[in-house]
């Protein structure tokens, strides 16, 4: 924001809901008064033509009734207004008004008034031209070097230039290659028309070339033109500026040279008469209008540039000399002499704010009070500083990193998941195999306490779950409003999501301008992704969860999956996911144990987590608060490592396929260049089977591209399965070591750092860096380990051996009494005592071998340990062979 504001000399607002553009403003002595005073002529898209002669009593006055000389409704939209010598037989100034299908030239005259109401002004139509094509803009000048009169050139929307010699139509020419019209200007020094084409290049056409070129009305070439009669319209010179132009202005403040100014979307250019660049300036803000207005010193030109930040900049060539603040965005700017005040800046906005202003500042009347000098007691200041530092440290320990939230939020968000499925599934592909994919409706309700604008709601679910709509925008114009949106969630894919939890996030700005974010989580039903299935007695992967309470009937825990024909099987239940995999849940009758088993390791996660959640909810309803779960089996690290290896193998395959695809693409382009050279050669030469090689390379490129896409899909599914397995490992470690919620959150941050996997930053290197940080801080044994420095770059590892060893070592440290903590005090080595001692982080191959031997004693294959652990007897399953 500028320190200096434009000084308001006179201002007014034109009409109601009228629109204006850069051609709607003009300053000239349109009534030929001869006193050198300019009048302000304004035309609007609503068809109103207004002429002002401001006479403020004091600076900053608004418009008075007598300031408006003339207001007339012309019915047709006014595209542009210009003042010049447009009538034959006289050198008086007349007003040209361009409509979309008509050009009108008026005479403006005033009659002296005999009473106090003042002079009366009126306009008289001198002549008009009906246009055969829709007009875009116009320019005028002494085309062809005529004396004492001005000619008008109109550019149509389809790129045709129509030249009018005052009351008569001269000729029309189509610009070659015209697609969209651009700004148009006339240079009297070179007798040329300057425009910017849709190819984003400045083009110059000589008037003489236009006059003698083929007539635009003759669409087809005649036989005489083919034989050479008539001339082809050719461009004089071109300059590629690489962007679309907003306006063109040609100025000449001395007789020796003129300058062509072009205002682009990001730069403004100054060109010579021959199209060479004198200078250019890159603009910081998007411009809206400009005007080169004078030359203060020899060889320099001053330019006014308005931008969309309501600023008006004054440049001397490329040097910024002044910046001033405007109350509106100027779409047109002019400089003139009004009421004996020279250099008045007149600006017009697109909604009709017309202002006459000048540059200046107000003197500051504020004087800073004198500061009483006193001697400083450095001992007291040092003591006070220590007390404040201690207070800040204590507050940070109590509150953590984030500040305390307010007691009452500006916005409340709640989510409600429907208990029933949608009657008509919203899934585009309503079937996965032979199963019908259901969808469930979620309603999110927002209630505001104060007025808020543009609150944005974003909803997230874990893939392959999909939403019918995930983005919403609200405007709370008044406080205490309630708005509700509904959307459906469905499964899209043949694999299971890593979580059934969704998140609704609302971002908004408080009335004070401070941005805030509030979120609300909701849980989707298990039956959205799986169906009741037949239990299986045998499985490759098994888990046993211990509790401290008597087993609960599975029919009461999972009522939606109960099979009425198997009421006696209250301790066995089967689940079948839509992808086809099955999970069996067994509850012991005699002991307090539950077993979950499946053919795929990652499928155990959702059922295990759902079981623990429903057990906690069941005992809370019973009023039992001391319920707890534990895991006493071996950690299934081997199965987890197999998923890690599979995911990493797909990443490496993806890199190899992309590298091979890049090589084939380079080969394909090289063959194309060879063939193009052969085809361009004037003397035909044999292709030497280059066409066969091109066809074969093309087929290889297509096959490799398909392979890359297939590998990306497999990698995405492998990453989802790896996330499910990571959730399961974190859950088992938390139950195994009785970790608190904060410690489980640290494990989740270490093992689940990414929501999406990518080749540049993958899961393996990110998790390895996080676990290494935990091993050298809160789980370190000595200060030697804390002195180790981790690499600052995360590169793709050669293999997963280091990551697997670090995960094994993390479980080893936790088993020997280590605890996870992020505070700086917990990382200090002298106060940490671990039972049994902990192995240090391996720094060489010998140390790594010792860690492997030590970990192998604690973590053996989980399948063998399950076979050794006695399981309570369960009744035989119906429908399963003994």
C-alpha cells in the first residue's frame, strides 16, 4: 500500500450498475470554446453519453448539478469516444461515438443562458455510418498525410480494418491471419497502423499498402488477380512480445522521433518506429490502464500505469518515480487541463467511479514526545529476563506447541453418518464381481456464531473410498445460521482402505481477518466395505488379542454381520471384503482371548481395530471402566517386511520402466528427425527401413507407457496395503508395550508420514529417517549415539535391509524398557535407564550382524510362536471340513 494517496480534486459516480472500459473516456475542448479548457466525455455500455466541466468550490468537492454539461441516452452501447476534425469543410472539433454496428459524429455546442441556470449544451448529429460488421475499436489520424482533417479507421471483431474519409466510406481490408482483434493505434510519422495480433506479436501495416491491397469484399480471387493485378497485404514489421496486449499508445514529443508504447499483461514495452525495442519494464502487479503523457527531460518519457491493486505508478522510462493510492481500479486514465489547473489526472473505473485528482501529500502534524532519559540497572534487567524466560518455558511445557483454543469457536462443525445404506447406490460402478457396492450418506452441519464469508468445507476419506462431492463453499451473512450438506461415500476398487475414518475440514477467516481451520471426524460403517462371510478354520496369518474381561458374544458386537441360521456359532464370525479376501474372528469360551485370522496379513487390521473399538464401547455402556487389551504374541515383522519389499520392488520397477520409456522416446524423436530430413531432401533417397524402425519404436513406446500405468496402479494398491499393515503393527506394539496415546501418536507419525507415495519422496526413506531420529534421541543408549548425524537428503535407498534392521531395533529398544517422547529433556542420556541394556545403532557391518543376532533371539517367525501358544478349545465350524 502506498504511503501517498491521490488527492481528490473532484469526483462523481456515473449512473447505477453501468459498465465502462478503456475507450469510454476522452478529454478535449469538444465545444470549441477556445479557452484551452478540456471537457470530460464519458460513454457507457448502457448507451449514456455524458460531458462534464468540473468546477469545484474547494478541493475534494463532489459533483454539482452545473458540472454536468450534457447527458443523453443514445440507446446503443458506447464502445469508444474520440474528438477530432471529422467533418469536411471545417477544422472545428467534433465528437465521434462508436457503437457496435454504427459510427456517429456529433457537433457539441453551447448556448449562453440569460438566467441563473447557466449555459445550455446540445449535440447535433452530423452524419453516421452503418457498419456491416460488428465493431471492436477505432483510431483516427491524418491517414496518407492529409492536411486539416482526420480520418477514422474501425477494426471489426473478425479482423477487418474499415477506413472512413469523413462522410464517405473509403475501403476495407482484412488483416492476414487475424483470429481475435487487439488494440489499434495510428502513427503519423510512419503513416502506419500498429496492432497486436492473437499470435501475441506487434504488427505494423503501412496505410499505402492497405489502400492498394486487394479489396476485402472480394472473397475469391479473380483471374486478373491471379495474373498479378492488385497487391497482397503484407506486414511492414513484426515483434513477438509473448503476451497479450491491453493497450497501445503512440507519442511524439519532438519532431525527430516517436515512440510506440505497448501495455502487456505483465510488462510494458517502448518500441522505435521500426519495431526495435527501446526498453521494457516487468511489472509487479497486473496492469489495468496506462498513458504516456509527457517528456520531462531530453530523451525520456513519463508514463502513468494503473493496476488492479488500486495503485497508480509514475515511471520515467523504466524508473519508478512516484506511487499513489486510488480509491478504485482505473480502466482508463487521462491527463488534461481543467478549470485552469494543468496536469489533472482523470481516472475511470469499470463501475463508473470518475475522479479528478492530483499528486501530493499532506504535512504530518504529529510530533513524537520526548523520551525521558533514565539510567538502566542492568542487574535488574538481567534478573527480569531470566524470570520471563522461566515463565515462557513453563507455559510451553504445559500447553505444548499449539496455543490454547478459545472457549467458544466462531463455527461449529458436526458430522452424522446415516445408519442405513442409500436406497439407490451412488457408486458409478455399482458392482464388484458379483457383489452390489453400497453407498452411505453423510451429513455435515455447520453453525456459525458470527458472520463469516466464504467458508470452505473439504471432506477427505481414505482411498479406494470415494465421495460424490468433496468441496463446498458457504456464506454466513448473519450470525446463528445453520447449513447442512449431504454427500455419499462408496468403495471404488477391489481392495480395502487403510482406515474407515473420514475428516471434514472447514477453513475460514474470522471477522478480524485471522485465518482459522476447524475439523470434524466421522467414522464410516464396516459393512460399507465387507459382507458376512463363511468362517474359515485354517489361515496363513493369525493374531491373538488378550483382554481382562470375560468374552463377549460376537453377535452382540457385530449385529449387522449375524447369520440367523447359525445362532449356535456365537463365538465364530466370518467377514468377506468386496475384493474377495476373507477374515475369521473367533472368541474363546473359557479364556479371555480373541483370535483374528486371514490369508492376507494386511486384512487383519480393520477387523482387529473394529473389534477393539466395539469392545471398548460395549464395556463403557456396561459401566466398566477398567477394560484393557493386550498382545502377548510375537511381533509379525516378517510378514510386514514382505509387504515392504513388495512395495519397494514396485518403486524400483517404476523407475526402470520410466527410464526405458525415456530412452525409447529419445529414439523415437531421433528417427522422426532422420525421416523429416529425408522427406525435405530435394533428391529422393531410400528410407533404409527407417519407417519400419519408427513403427516398431512407436509400438514399444505405447507398450512401455501401458506398463508404467499398470505399475503405478499396482504401486498405489501396494502402498494402501502397506499403510494397513503399518496401522496393524502400530496397534500391536501399543498393546504389547502398553504405550500411551501420545506414544502411539509418535509411532503413527514415524510409520505413516505420507498420504501419497511418489518416486521423488517415497515411504521407505521417509520412515527410515523418522525411525533413525527416534533411535538417536529418545531411544538412544549413550551420548555416542546422540552424536551421530543423520543425512539431510532423503534419497531412494538401494534396498530395504537398513530400514528393516532399524524397525527391528526399534521394537528391541521398546521391549527393553525404552519409551517414546519428543521433549528435549527426555532425550538426555544420563537419566534414562533401560532394563537389560540396549544395543547401539549399528555403524558398521559387524555391529549390524550383532544386532541381527540379538533381535533374532527375541523376534522369531510369528507363525511358529502361534502354533506353540495354547489356544482355548473352540467348537467346530459349520460348513468347514474337519
